C-alpha cells in the first residue's frame, strides 16, 4: 500500500484510489502476488508522470505568512457556463481534468514557446506549481475532438484554460501568484470592501485560437465574476522576449496610454522592477506598437484594463510580464452588453 500526497487525480491503469486522512491511498490489484499493470507503465517517465502529485503549497513564504492548508477539491458540477457548437466552457470537475489542463499549458508554454523546464516538468510533461492545488481551473472542451484516456474511454479534448484564484482562497494559503512580481497587497489593503480575483496561466491550443474559443473563455470568466461577486480582476500578462530594449515601443506605449490611475496603481517589486517608460510618447508609432502586442494584452485593453507601474522579466518562461488591473466598474459597457449583464449570451 503506497501513500501519495494528493495534488491532483493520480491516474492508475490498474488500481483503486481511496482518500484517508488527507492522503490518497492506492491499492494495487494483484494476481499471483504480482501487480497487474499495462505494458510500459514502469518506464521511468511513466512512473514519474503517474505518481508525481500536484505540489502542495510551501509551508509559508515568510515567517509571518499564513500556514499551508490541505488541497481544495475542485468544484464537482455538471453545469455548463456556456456553449458554442461543439465547444463548452466550464470549471474543471476533478483532478484528472486539472492534469490535462497542465499538459495543455506544457504544450503551449514549453513546446511551442520558450519556457525552460526543470527535470520534474520534463518528466511529467505538465506545467504545474503549488498554486494549482487550490485554484479553480476554467476549461474550454471540444466535444467534437475526442481522445482516449488510459482506460480506453473517449473524452472531449481540453483546448483552452484559465487559472482563477479568489481572494478568500488566496488568504487561506500563501496569497496570490502575482505578489511574487508586484506589490499588490497595498492595493488590496486600500480597498477592504472589494473582492479581488487573480487570472493567470491562460492558454489555448493552437488550432483553436479563434474568436469562438476566446469568447467562450471570457464568457466563462464573466459568469464566474458575477456568481462570486468579484469587484477587481488582476494578474500578469506576458510579452514574449526578455530584452526590454527590444520591447521598448510596446512597453512605452502601455506606459503612456494605459498606465493605471493613482488609486489603482501597483508597482513591480523593487528587485524585479523594469522601467517601461523607455521612449518619449512622440517617438512611438502607436499603430505599430499596438499591433505588436500579444492578442491577450490587446484583449484586456479592449475590456478597459489598466497596466501597472513597471515590467518584470521572467527568464524561466522567456517573457516580460506586465500587470493587468481590471476593476469590474471600469469594464467597457460594450462588452458587458455583449456577454449579457447576467452572462446569458452563450448560456446553454
């Protein structure tokens, strides 16, 4: 009997899972004293992939920080937040789906883009971190694209994902991921009556990067915001590249045109701060700079987002990050009307 710390569903070809005192206990089915396993399950990569759990949050990032809590079970609901044709947007229902979302993130961030994987990430082929254990995971699944799981059952493919962390959940653990790059606590403390929500780890499988998929993701986010009475969304958005000089026009454009007003302004942490004001406003070709920005950043700007003070270079992911601050009160009314004040546009 083997104890495995639970941070996501552990897929086992032949075995039973039970939860006991916060641990997942696996009982292998045996025949003649030998576990029945499918061919190849004992390859080193397969062993690591199957038995590496979701990472638990660290005990605390500082001595004054809150203690780590047990993993939070994903919302188990069959409810659909929205649907367009074969595409459906909903929350992850179990840890197996979170693993699939992590594999999608790995494919986009590490295989397609230039993120640098450590040995565990390479072995599991999943983009995972401690925050996954207590975040909610928004998914777009395609019911027309079916893949067989380890048991041979056909399941719809996960083609898009967003990771969501509400303030009350962050407060029970180690705070927001964004706090590692930006001093967001001052903003939160200055708005005690407002409920904050972090967005991150957004990605879409390449063949599905179209209007339908992106609209469904945002429809799901809008539904989540309404249901949880969120007042402010925030999170890091990435621009590919780690040389700020090569990104001078994009960073300067953001600084001069959409820098957050003083009441919403947040500065990058001092040891990671990168100046965004690299070119005078009259030397920027705004049309070219806007065109060069990633679609995700442009999408946030269309919604009415502000940009924080300073960028942060993320060498692991090969990107330069900027802080997105999006108060719900500042949302472009055009998009609120488009998705519906009750998020009813694509409701099924």
